[in-house]
């Protein structure tokens, strides 16, 4: 089986600060990979390199066999194929929920208005918010807004979804509704890379867990192993603090 995402010797500096110190990982189609680790360990930077929101300083990333870190790679095309959901949902405040979801496919002329609207409604149904199609984002709870943000990312019909702490900005009672949308996506075979502090989600939904510390993947294992029998002392120390 060939990897859908292949990361080869990825290094990233911000000025003199080396934030990623040689990341090597292969991620397969349909795999759900959760990334855990202390704050400042480079998790977000790693995720952002995967769709070139950050430029790697050194190393290669390929997606479906194509190197996306070349200077002449088409960034718009890369981002069409790789959706991303952030901690802050960043919906467009002046557009209705439905129009938020329709916007990118229309801007990039990937769909007609009618096709984009049909897709938006289908996605809203999937995230349980069909009745909110015409309301403005500010009329929604945080959990609902994040579900719309997920639908908006899915509107581009990406092959891969990246999530950077998608539930960290939510009130606790809203975390579950967002995680259950993500679990459904996982069960439909989406390739997902999820930076999360939700160890319960990682246990239930991940095929593999990566523990990052100081810009390195210190340990990787299936959740059953990572959470019961971690090997690296840094992993053990981290899990003792969060579990
Ligand atoms: P994590 O997501 O694991 O908390 P980050 O990838 O956000 O870690 O950050 C890793 C390190 O890189 C931190 O020391 C952070 O301050 C630094 N960093 C992140 N983004 C930038 C940036 N744009 N400019 C300078 N330093 C940055
Ligand atoms: Mg982060």
C-alpha cells in the first residue's frame, strides 16, 4: 500500500528557532491519525505545513504521489484537496450559514450556484444543522459554528481533512457534538489528521496516535498501545499529566 501523505525529513525554522526537527511519517488513505503533545511542540506548525499554510524550510511532503513542497506546486489545488478546521471557526460573519459553505466552490468556479447550494444543504443535513441554513453565524452556538466550519471545509470535497484542536475553544457541553461529526466522517473513510487534547476521541477514533515533543515525533502507536503501554519517558510524563 502506498501512502496518501508522505512526509520526508521535514524541518521548519522560524528565524533561528527550529520548530520541526526532522519529521518522517506516512499516512494512508482512510487513516485517522491523532497528534498529541505539549503546547509549543510544533503540532500546529506540522499540520500547517501539510497544506502549505507554512513553508517547510527543508524536506518534502507528497500527497497521492505528488510532491507538494516544490516551488511550482499549485497551492490552490493543494488546498482544494486538503480541508482544514481550526480552533477558531472563522466563519464569515456577514454571510448566512449556507452562503459560508457555498462560497469557496463558487469562488473557485468548481460548482454552479445550484450545485453549490445543493451540496451545502446536503452537508448541513450531515452535520445536523439543516434548519440553520439561512441564519447568520452569530445566531449559532460555538458547537454549531464549528459544525458549519466542518461542513464548509467539506464543500470542497477534499480527500484529506486536517483538524487543529477543533474543540479547544468550545464550552465543554458542546465538545461532544463536534467530536461526533468528526467520528462520523472518520467512519466514512476520510483521511484525517487531528491535533487534539481529547484523549477520549483519540482512543475511540484514531488508528494511530503520534506523540510530538520539541519538534520531533517521539512515539507513534495505535491508541490501545499508546494509552496503556507508552514506551518513551516523555510520552509517559505527558500522559500522566493529561489522563
Ligand atoms: P503547538 O501547536 O504544538 O502548540 P506550534 O506549532 O504552534 O506548537 O508552535 C511551535 C513553536 O513555534 C512555538 O515555540 C511557537 O512559539 C513557534 N511559532 C509558531 N508559529 C510561529 C511564527 N509564525 N513565528 C514565530 N514562531 C512561531
Ligand atoms: Mg497548536
